[in-house]
C-alpha cells in the first residue's frame, strides 16, 4: 500500500512530529531486529558495517531531535508569523 502524503504544505511542527514518531521510531526499532538477523560468524564484516551505521544513525537522530528540529521550530515561530 502506497500512501501519497503531501508534506510540502504541512506546518513545520507537524512535519517534525511525523518524522519523530514515524521515521525515527521505526529506525530505532528495526536496528536490533536487523542486527539479530545477521548475528553470526559468517556475517562478521556485514555486522561491523551495520554497527557503524547504527552508531551514525543514532548520532544523526539525536542531532535532529535535540538540535535541528527545535531550532527550526523556534526560527519558524519567530520569523514566519
């Protein structure tokens, strides 16, 4: 099922809520599941790369959640009104 969601016209706070509740939550929930699928000696190289990716993903999500999105909402409320 494909959803056609037009986010271009959403207010910024709605977009941020959507990203936090859908994309970030799903990414955080799926990483352990994916890691578990490839947790064997046969997939050592893949697991190493996956761990690096997971670390980078966590850092990026933190950056968006704690710095970028709050500043963007603050900027919009200050200058868009």
